C-alpha cells in the first residue's frame, strides 16, 4: 500500500465507482463502508494521498486498487488501469502499467477510449488535420479516433485479432512530425484493423494506419503493419487469415524492405506498385485509389 496519488485522482476513482463522498477532512474523504453495506454512518474513509481505505466500524483496510476490485468486480490489472486513467494530469500516452508485460495483450478501459474520442469530436483543429489527410467523419466514428489534448496528438486505437483494444499509436497534428506508441503496445503481434478485415479472404496491406483507413474509404479492405518493420508474428497473421494478399509498399527503400521480408515467407502475395510521384497510397486520394486499383493489371507477383 505504498502508492501515492493526487487528490483529484482518488476523487475520480471514487466517483467512477459510484461512491458518495459524505464529508472531508484535511487528509481523508469520508464515505459509507462498501464492505459491510453501511449507508447510515460515515464510518469509513479514503486517504487523499495514499488511497488507503479504512473502516473504523468493521476494521477493513484496503488499498485503492483492492477497493475498486471489491466494488466493481474488476481484476487487479483492470483496477490498476482504471486508477491510471483517472489521474488528473496524466495523459494516456504517459500511462505505464507496471504489470503490462505479464500478459500478451492488456485491454484498455473503454472509458479511456471514449474520453479520447470525445476530445477529438470537440477539437476543430484535430478534425481539420484529419480532413487534410483525407479522413472523413464516417471514419472518425468507425475507427473511434481520438485526440490527446496534452500531447496535441491524434490517437488511433489498436486492437488485437480478437477485437480488444490493446493500445494506441499517435501522431502530432502540428508541422513537426512526431510519432508515439502507448507504453507496452505489442505492435509486432497484431495489425491495424485486423479484427475488422480478418473475415474477408482478400486484403490490402500497407504500412500506415491512415493509408489503411483511406483504402477502406475507397472500398478496399485493408490492414496496416504500423511501420516498415514487419515481424514474424504479423506475417503469421497474414498467412492465417488471408488467401489473397495485396501488398502496397511506400515508394522508398523501407517499403521495398517490407515487401522483401513478407515475400520470404508468403511468396504468393500480389504487389501493387505505385507511380513514383506518390510516396504512399493515401497521397492518391480516395478517387485516385478507386481508379488506380480497378486496373487489375497492376497486380504482380
């Protein structure tokens, strides 16, 4: 029970759990005890700094994590993530779960995703940035895109093949390009949008999540490797789920490297070569993509 929290963080956790704050003192928040269902006497309190719960009637003591587990039925990991999400000045990109490496994938709380999404919907600047990249309102909703106010970054939720949100990738909306992954994101074990397109036999594979989104706007099922560095696990996912794989590399050396790595293990992939005046497929625009990919002669092994 040695954790230290901000007073605002403790308050937000209690409010989220539906705990009424009865009164306050210098260091303590008075509440009714949820362990012996007391709704008349304010016999319990939560320390504003340590989050320690103590009931002076039934003598129950618990950490803030244990209190949340008891009230909401969450697991230890889920309760820890909830506490991290409620920290007053903590942005999701800064939140490092101490236990994150103990699981293959760690699910992010839905309220965090919703908060980031609402941030974007309320930010004209963030939406205008996405519009400038060719991403429309329908995709903003479909992909639950978000916005980090503190970092001034557009947030893209990443899911494992089962559809669980396991983290985020982010990009600054200003002139200075900066990319970040949420701590602990196991990017190498999934593909952006895999949980949506895995039911289809044919898929287009690109590097960038934005490229995949714009391809889908143009009517082509797409997933992204989230970078030119392709892992063995990602290639295994392609082999497992898709019979017809169309690769659209960026027109640079990194794109060539990505293609070569995939072809080593999946030699039957089709390659779509972009015109040299385009760096990536999204630069072609939605209508340009439709026209270009309708020419089946572009597909080559």
